C-alpha cells in the first residue's frame, strides 16, 4: 500500500489549485436530485421482468456535507447489476424513467450524462482494455481533452494511491485480481465523476485494501455514490442509506445503521448479516 494517502486534504486542495480536480464538487449548497428513478421496469428479452416498478430519488443535499452515499443490497440474482446498468444507459428500461441531474436518460443525452458518472463494473476485466494500465487510466481524460502531461500526472498519483506505481507499464492480465480491481477504480476516478456507481468494488480485495478503499471513497469529492455489495458491514462503514432489492422491487429504503440491526428482516430478504 502506498504510504501517502491521496485523501490528505492538502493533497486534494493542491489538485484543485492545479486545476486537476474541480472545486465545485465540494459545494455543499447544491441540492438537485442527482438520480431520479420513476416506475422503472426491466425485463431481459421475452422474460418476466427482473425489476418491477422501481422508484427512488438520490439527493446530494439530503446528506450531511452534501454528499450522499447509498448501498444497494440484495441477494445474488436480485437485479443489482441490472439496475446499475439501467442507470448508466447500458440497458434501457422496458418502461419508466431515469433522470440524472434532471436530464432524462435517452440515447441522445447519453454522452452528456455519462460525463457525470463513473461506473465500476462487477468484473474489472470489463473496464481495462489498453495495452498497459497507465494507458487505461489516461485513456478517459485524454479522450475528454485533458492535456497529456496533466493526465499522466493524475494517473501516476492514482497509481501511487492504489499501490500500483511499479505496475504502470504492465498489462491488466499481468496483475492479480485485487490489483486489477484497484487499477479499474483508478481509471474511473481519473475522470473525476460527480456520481460514482460501483458494482461490488471490494471483490478480490484483502481486508487491508477493503479498509483503504473505504477510506478513499469516504473522502472523494463526489455528490452521490451508489454501491452494490454483499459486504454488509463494509457498506455500513461507507454508506449512510440502503436500498434493498428483492422480488424485483425496492423492499427497504432506510438509514443503513438501524437496518443492519434488523437481522431477521434482512435474513428474510436473503441477506444474513453475519455471513
Ligand atoms: N443477459 C441476461 N439475460 C437474461 N437474464 C439475465 C441476464 N443477465 C442477468 N440476468 C438475470 O437477471 C437477474 C438479475 O441479475 P443481476 O446480475 O442483475 O443480479 P445481481 O443482483 O447483480 O446478482 P449478483 O449479486 O450475483 O451480482 C438474474 O436472475 C439473472 O439470471
Ligand atoms: Mg451483480
């Protein structure tokens, strides 16, 4: 693990003054509905809907400090990945509406909406495709016109934060599963998203890296995070609120800490807390 925490506030402020990070994302006054889902239904071809009548709002202004971090829980196969892929426009809903920062998610708004969202796939291999991980991490920023010197500095800082500085010129298949996961996260964060959506981000990470990842996420300057995970206690440390999917619906939308005490309820929804 790198000894310098990139979440050191001075470091963040240096990034802001160097124009590498946007300071607007720290603004606690902003209180737009960042993610709004209305009566979403999703069915894979000719099958019964996996998601039925899903509605929820995620408002950055609801949370202390203007940052909302939300857990998406649900048993295996309950539809978490499907819902997250609906939110980023990879799977258009069968019916219902999704608005991101007030913009209806449609094919023509997709490029604009994608600019706000950082999305981490459940499988990190889906994220990394360049010959080296340094190129993977600079790919997005270069595409958006960030000057190469700044993109490379940002990538190297992220690689250091994730303990991967010695692996910059390796290809993804020369990394361990956990290292690949961290490299994929670095590639997402390099784009400075204001909305961060992560599908099982702790997969393949050891306890020390799970803790480090939690610390990283807690200090990121994003407005809304939505994280699907089976690690309920880890979610309890990172998020404030939980949505629980079961039977194609959101059965629970509540603060996470009291919910984690409701062991019988969670057990009935296929989520035994201590396993
Ligand atoms: N491409 C597909 N075609 C048909 N059905 C699919 C497809 N992908 C997923 N499903 C089905 O949709 C349901 C929801 O899958 P999804 O991957 O969203 O669940 P999940 O909650 O993310 O599960 P996990 O915890 O295992 O990641 C499952 O029953 C799954 O079998
Ligand atoms: Mg999944």
